[in-house]
C-alpha cells in the first residue's frame, strides 16, 4: 500500500496540469441532495469545481475539485474553513452496503496507467453533460490482477473504438485501501447506447470483472453535470461558454 501511495504522489508531483492534461489530484465532496457552490465564490479561491447531480443511486451531489498539488488542496481548505460549507451533511446516514460508506470527502491521485484515452477524457470534461463514475474496491494483494483487468478492458474498448474515455484515480484518503474511482465524461447518454449496440464484448467484459479479480467490489453511478452547482475558470468554460456561463447566470 505504501508503494502505491508513493507512486501516486510521484505522478502528482510530476504532472503539470494543462488544458488537455488530467488533474493530478481530485477532491470529491459528496452530499445528499443539492449542494451550493457559493462558498467557493465567497472564499474567492481559483480552483475549478465541477458539480454533478446523481441520476442513479441515492439523490446525491458530487463537487469535484480539480487540483494540481496538495498545496492547492490546503489553500482551498483554509479558504473554506470559516464557511463550513459541508458541516450540515456530516451526520447524514449512508447505506452500509455503499463502497464509500462513511466517507464525505475523498482525495484521489491520478493513475495514467489505468486511465483510457485520458487526454480525450480531460477535454471531454469541459463540455460534458453527464459523467459515469465507476467505483472499485480491490482486496489487498489483488492490485496487479486489477491492473490486468483494466488493461484487458482497454483492449476491448480499442477493438470497437469505444468513444468513452475515462480518468482513473486511486483514493489516497477518505475511503478504504484499494478504492479506485474512474470518471468518464459523456457529452450525451447516446454514447452508452452506441457502446452496447456496437459490442456484446463490452457488456461481457463488464459482467466478467468480478470473477477476474479476487474480492472485487464494484459500483456504477451516473451523474448529470450541473453548471449552477459548478465554479470553473474562463479557460475551463471556453470549451462551451453558453453551457457554463449562460445557465450559471440564471437565478
């Protein structure tokens, strides 16, 4: 576990965030119902925050902070601390069957070797209307098996030219050891129709995941990207200013 954590931190330190480069770190805040992004505006910090409302699973909002370093996380934490924006949900109940049970905030380190077409995924995030989150809990000692599974999945995706790139993050803090979150930005849900129509291999590969990796627990969630629950920079919004700025300016 220590080696994996150090490797993730090394990647984070080595990658400089750009318009097509995946964020080295993400901080995910989870809360039931709708969460306002106003505290980020009031605190006047510059971090990009993408808000997503659940379509499947319990009614939940994810606020996805995109960071290039732990120093950035510290700066945002300091700016938000006086506002206590997430205190109201601290006592909310979570199903014990949830892989992320008991967690409200997670820090994930980018794993390029597990991601699929990550540059495309980073670009897609800036104009996404939906996001599919795949959450995996891997048993200790099964990380290499999990990596092989992801590698075989990439082969299947490439064979059908699946237009569903994703970004893989190993959760460094906030969840049990061996937790991974894969984020697949979707311009339209039609992408999922095309994937299922194109290849039975896609469905077969998904169905076989649990049997290929010892003790693998998985969960899939679908989110709608909400510009009114987001706070992004002009550079981020430039991919689709009408979506990010037009909706966000409405009362």
